[in-house]
């Protein structure tokens, strides 16, 4: 069996913690590993690391590689496929099946989201094994979860004829219902939550795509003919960019007559919104979930998340408060699914708070924007031991660096010097420069930028060990 992990999503319902450049799958929520790391680690030893593949976009590539390396997951780092543009799950699944089925068209592929929480690994493996047998028999298999509440944020699956113990034909898929309809589904016992986890043979899903999504199939065919030729990258970019953005659920699963569902008996959450955080972190006696420095007086059934600052709440019921250094979310729990509308409004207004945090991860370390104003920006930069930034230049800004911890090796024009704690250096505008950490402890510097244009795209790279453009 092979695995295809879908890791290109943005997780907009988890804003302001998730951002476009640091989405939900890259977050640590209630554990030591990120959700992406947990997803990859969960597959071992059932699926060999060499058979674990990840599909994502270029903006997340370096962060994903870094997280895999940090968790000691060697296989998938070599098996990362990049979508030229985001086109939802049907094109991503088709592309994955195309590449993973090259050597063996009948390869069984488990398609898994990268941002789900599954605690019972052994039970998960048992369901995977059962799904593989159904897939080998030609079914498109979906994992169904027994509903525990009338959830309106999930799609539902109505059970059809029984195949064997714990697996059924799918009678129909139902989109996210209203509260009353969801309650009726739960009471009937005939419906499962659609988990978005699938298992199928490469050739079977490609045949179903050809049947129900002929235009996508034609594009995949043209990509397939270009694989291994000098035209491969150009054809992939052209064809993938032209296909319609649609989910595999809409495009294939809801139309196919060849779908089976397995009742998955492991604990599961897709962490689709902030009201699901209680499935990760146990609530207190009043039903409150608190993360960080939180003081609540007389609150009930609420969620509080604090990163840097104290969050205090008095007499609140069924609300969510999430505080990050640059944004604060306050909403009723029954409106948690609508947080995505905030992200849409941020985009409409041209704000940046949906894109990234004040602290931005980089393969060499991180930087945090401390303050900015007209003609200046102040950052705290941390460089990992042995790491280095690109050899670069800025057209519109100069930089002052003050070392506060560690030792900096600075390339400034033609000069290379070591700068120690409480020492500083100045990088003039339009000067080639590089910052390195030659030591064994993290390097921390305070950077003061001055200039008329201080955005991150004012950078010309001449050499970069991380191969960024």
C-alpha cells in the first residue's frame, strides 16, 4: 500500500492561529508533534516511508521538509509533489494516482488529509488493512465515523447494502445539514460522518475520474504523456492550472456507483473549527477549554486560547476567544464554522493578517516583527546552529544588526567578519550580504530596517542552500 497525504489546505476555520503560509497541518495542537508529523508517523510501520507521498504547494514546501526532518521522517521528504496552483482535492488526487500508479497501475493508495487527529493507531491500521482488501476488489473506499452529536460542519454518508461486518455500500452522500436534519441522521443510526479519508487502486480512481470528470481526465492524460520528458514541468503547469477546482467528493464519490464505506471505530476529529478543540484538550468542570495564560471568572462551555498576552473573561457562556500577537478572534461557539468568512473579509480589505504571523518560520530559523512604521521595521531574528540565510541584496532598504545571543558570521560586500554579543554591524542598501550561525547555540539578533519599501519581496538571492527562487 502507498499513502498520499494531502497537505495543501489553508485551514481557514482555525484562524487566527492558522494562516495561509502556516496552515493548520503545520500547527502543534495538543501534542508534541504537528498534525502533519502525526499523520506521517501514524502510517509506520504499516506503510514504508519510501511509499509515503505528500502533495502540497510551493509556498509550504520548505516548512513541510523542515517538519519532516525535525521528526526524523526521511521517506516522504523525497516524495513531495507540488501542485502548480491550488485546485481542490479532485485534481490533487488524480495527479497523485497518475504518478503513484506509473510502475504499478493496480497500486492501492490511501488518501489522507494532513490535519486530522487520530489517537488509536492500532485501530487505524486495522481499518486501513480492511480498506485495502475492498480496494483490491475494485471499490472506492471511504472511512465513515459514527456521529456522536448532530454536527452541521460535516458531510454525511447514508449506509446502503451490507458488504461484510463493518463495511457497506454507500447509498448516498449528503452535504452539511442543518441542526434538525443532522439530529435526525444521528437518531436514525443509518448515517456516518464523511471523514475525507479514502483508499482505492490507482487505475480504479483514474477510471472513475475519466467517467465522471472527462476534462480532468484529458488533462491528466496529457500530463502522463509528458512524464519523464523535458516538457514534463511545463505541461504539468499548463494543464493543472487549467482544470476546474473541485473536490473529489463532488467530482467522483457522489456520482460513482462503486463506493464502499467502512465504519471506522477509532477516535477521530478533523479539527475543522475552534469548537473542536475540546476533543484535543480536556475541558474543566464547567466545560471550558483553556490554553495559555487565561483567567476566567464564572465562564461556562467556552474556549480560550492565549499566546503571549493574558486573556481574562467574566461570565461568558459558549464563546471562543483566540488571542495571537497580531489578531484576536471573538465569536459564539455556534458560529465557529463562519470564521472562514473573516478570512475572506481580510482578503477583500487587503489586510495581511490572513497570510502570516508576526513570527515567520524559515528553513534557517525564524523572524518576528517587533514594530514597524513609516520608513522603518524592527525584527528579532533567530538562526539555527550551523544554518545560514541566502547570499542576498535589497534595493530599497539598509539594515542594522545587533547580536544579542550567539555569534554571527556576516558577509558584508567583500568582507567576512564574526560579530559577537553586544556588537553590531551595518548593511548598506544594494550591498550583497549574508548572515550565518557558525556556533552551536541559536544566534539571535535585532534587525532595524530603514527604507522606503520594507516588504519581504525586496530581495535578490545570489546563492541559497535551500534553493529558494
